[in-house]
């Protein structure tokens, strides 16, 4: 009876979770800076000068402000060939590691590599008009890179950009006149097409056929893991496959539960695959072992995402020592923080003193207040609940997740059929 009482208490106390900071807040601030970098990259690829300026600390009298405006001063023929410049900018991506973000007090910095289509070669080649060059840019698989850096300052609770290097070199294409036989306005898009649209391939991808290559790659992953996935599906009676664009780059990720031995299913791991354009295949980015298992309730797990972090929580243990583990990843799939909540039950203590709870960030013990603050913020900022086999209770700090959009996972057969339907 006592064990049942403890188990009921643990179930009622279920708190999954999230987080992006260590005991001193550095990890969380790294995640916040990471979000600013992503917003900057999207605005840059859209040539959204005003949006980027709103992300900075500069006044109009600052030299940095004037230098930035100079970068967005385009060739005199820009009006006639704007689609060329917009399409070129649409290929810009930022390559950096979230773990390389340096935060020190109210200052932060990161080194980035700008990747852009090889416009220098394309602009030198002769084309009859802007439409032909736009198509060539869209179809090109060749890129050039520029090494730069970003610096940030804390403005109240927000991080803002204080310095950008090598932006003039990156946007040099805007000051070059392509080799066109005529410079008439490009063909206007159809009425149902937004004239501000970028390239015809998914946002954030480099190659026009990346989406279709990703779908084919995911079908291969499912083929290769069919036995391991369907064994989990049949043993645990759950839908084990998810397909969702977690990082928002226009190409979905594939995630699923699979066992190591399909002939004897005792536990299952969670796998997340993302299509890599340079490798030309789907790569395993994250593996969480033993996320569910053949004991007790079969394991508790939940996965959700904010605008810049992926949070995975799973639970297990005995009544006397029950743990909740949470791993936090950025959208470069780097592990940026890990948390643990540990319920300890002492059978020799009085009933009202038998249970104690300890909280950890990595291996350092933290307070309940520090732990709950992180969980509350990420639960409120959650964009989508991607997978779960339980629902938080009103007493849980993640209870706001109940009102968030929730993505339904699919059976192996349904996921395979869905991916096949996306092939052109």
C-alpha cells in the first residue's frame, strides 16, 4: 500500500521540463542570444533592413548605424533587377555552433560563417535578362563563404546587436551590376504569388531540390528501421513516428521510437533525424536511450519546442529513487543544458517527512526556485508539443503546455504513406 501511495504521489507530481540556463543563468542567456542570431539571419536573407536595425542598440548618430546603412545601399539599377538581389540574399544562411556563443555579464559574442550562393561567378556570366539570372541563382549548388562575427549587449531583459563584422563583404553583391543583355523589369509573378517571395525552394535551404531529397532520405531511414520501429509500436501500443519542421528551415525532421532488438523489446530509444544538404542524406542528430521501458507505467516522456530550443524529458527509477531527466538542445542539435529532478523516499522516516526532492543543473545542485523559474518560462514560450505519453497536471509548473498546440505522432504505416504522398 505504501509503495502505491508513493507511486501515486510521483504521478501527481509529474513535471517535465525544459531549460536553457545553468545555476548562474549563462546557459539560458546563450539560448536567448541564439534566438536573436536566428532572427537576424532570417531578416538578413529577406533584406529586411528595418527589422535588423530594430534589433540593434545603434542611434542614427552612431558610426555603426551609418556603416550598416551603407551596406544596404544598392546599385543604381537595383529597381530594375531587384529580384536578382532578393533571390541572391535568399540563399544566405548563418553557420555557427550554439555552444560557441560567449556570454560574459551583459556582453555576448559569436563567430559566424555566412554562406551565400556563388553570385560572383553568376553575375559575371552573361544572361539575356533578370529572369534567366534568377533561375540560375535558384538552381546553383555553388556557394561562397564569409567569416564574420556578431557582438551583443543586454538592453533591459533583451539582447541586442552592438557590432556586425564583414556585413559589407557579404552584401557586396548589392553594389554589383550583373552581366545582362537588357535590364528590364523581371516578369511579374502570378496574382496569387507574393512578390516578396524568395527562391522557389523551402526557406532556409540552399538547393532547389533539397525538400524532395529529404523526403527520399527519410523514407530510406524508415525502411532501414522498420523492424525496430514496428516492434515498439506493437509492444507498447503507441504511434512511434513524428514528422515536423522543428528548426523552422522549411524541411521537416523525422523522429521516432525504436528498439535495439526487435525480437525482445524491453525498452525503446528516441531518435531524431535531420536532412543534411552537404552530406546529401538524413543524419541522426539526437538519441535518447531508454525513453520508455517494460516496467511500471512503461516510462514517462514528453518533447516540446520553443522558438529556439528543443526540450526532451523522460522519467524512471524506483519508488525510493525516482528521477526526471531533461535535455535541452538548440537547433544546431547541440546539447546546451541538462537538468534532473530527483524524488527520494525514506521508508524509515515519518510519512510527512519521507519524501524529499532535489534539483540539479548538470551535476550541480540548484534550488527549487531556480528550477521552477526555468521550467515556467519555457512552458509559457513553447510553440509545439511534439510527443508525449502523459498530460501535466494543474500542480505541474509545465501545466501551460496543456493549452499549447500538440502534434500527433503517426503509426509506422501512416508516416510512410504520408512521406510518399509528399514526393513529386
